[in-house]
C-alpha cells in the first residue's frame, strides 16, 4: 500500500488530536496537517496533493459540505461529526465513510480499509504520478556501493528506526531508509505489509500460525491491524 496523504479539518482541537493519534498507528497514513480554520485547509488542498480529508461538518464560517463544494476535484472524504442527522446527506458527496464522534480506533481503521479498497479499485491511469513500470529488482546503497537485489530473493524487510534490515536468502542488508519509504518503492511489487515493522514476500511464506509467519528459518510477527489484509491476500491462492 502506497502512502495515503491526508489532513484533518475540525474546529475542535481535541477532535483533531484523536485523528493524529490514530494516524500515527498506521504507517501508510501521512498526516500532512490539522486545521481548525477551514480556509487554511482549503488553501492546503488546492496547493498540494491530498488523498484524503477527515472532515467535520458543523464548523464556523463554512460547513463541511460547503467546503467540499468549493473544491473542483475533491480528495476522498471521511466525515467526522457528532451529529448523525447528516449521514444521508454525506452520500451526495461520495464520502468514503461517516464516523460518529466519539469513535474508536477499530472503527477508524475500518474506514481506512474502505479508503484502501477505493484506491485499489481506481484505474491506474487515474492515479497521478503512479509508477507503472514493473521491475523485478531494486538497487540499494550498501557498504559504499550500489547493489542490485532481485525482488524474488527478498524474504522480508524489517524496520529499525531510521534504518531497515532487508533479508534475502543469503544475506541481511542494513540500509538507511524508513520502512514507509521502502513500502512506497515496492507498491507495485508482490509484497505484503504484515506488521508496523515488517513487509513480507508472500512467495516466501511457508506457514502461518496464530500471529506468526514462518518463512524458512525466519519467524515474523503479524500485527493485529494487518492480519485481515494478509489473510485476504492468502485466500486468493488458498485451496480448501
């Protein structure tokens, strides 16, 4: 999954803090800003590429609905409001979801899954800056050299702060890069995010038991919020 760049627009700072906290739990969500002033948010959306807006409806100066109408090609919208009366109206704006405050992280995550599904179902030609070139290798900077690594040789990638450990069948490479940047580069490849800190090649999975993946001699943890997507991908090629 590529990074999803989003902002939160809400006149209540405490409500935005909840969004900030929840977004920090999902690595591929890149929160580009929180706004209590709708006009500042509007300026942000018009000047930069934003994929998703968490948007309150009842706000001073400009309602959430009026906010969307003022954008020619609005990003995806998840409404976040304390008022259930607007739920039906939200369908007029093709909203991804409607979160009624206060909402749990679990409910928030379900909304983000809908965002991911919408992105996956969007034709490639409609996604700006989409890299459609397929490669069966990547280059890495390692030991003062640039090395080509075949994707088929990669078993998994593990985050370690500002570094990643890239494990192949023969070697471990320590590379200065954040895992979310690595995930972006592998977005067109056959890798699955299975944990906040782990990306795995499904071709190398030998066994799944409980919350653990076995890939050869390696045991890789499965994060709670990533398990459903992993099992969905496995089901596509599972018999029985």
